[in-house]
C-alpha cells in the first residue's frame, strides 16, 4: 500500500510542479509539459514493479502512436478558447481528439499497426 501511495504522490507531484511552472512562464511550462515525463515515470514504475521487458517496450511503442492523434488538440485549444470559453473548448478538444484517434487508428490499421 505504501508503494501505491508513493507512486500517486510522485506522479501527482509532477502535475503540480508543471502547473506551478506554467503559472510563471508559458514557454517553460509548455516545454516541461511537452517532455515525456509521465511516460518515463510510467516506464520506471513498470520496471521497478518487475514487469516483463516486452510489456515495458510495448508501452513506449503504443505511447508513440497514441501521441500523434492528440497533436491537433494543441492547435485547436488556443484557437477556440477566446471564442467559446474554457469548458466548451475542453469538450471540443476531447471530441476532436477522439475523432482524430479513431481516424488515425483506421489509417494505421492499413499499415498493420493495430491501435484499437
């Protein structure tokens, strides 16, 4: 149980750290958020918990493919925010990301990469 609490605290701490940096500097906050810190932390957790190498490797592999369809959201968000407000923008970004992911998964299936 202590291990799970430690994982939660360290992982949540990363999110709080990034949001605090972003309050002070848009650029630095964006840069740190763009780093694959959560993915690296997840890979460490999997390794420390003695998961098989293929599971760890697959996590990194699928993370690469899952990041690509999320990228349009980062351009859509600043465009929509002043027009429709924060919560509607969040909602539209989620819907857009789900649609992009579905289309991307269909496209990649044609190349033999099964994301769903």
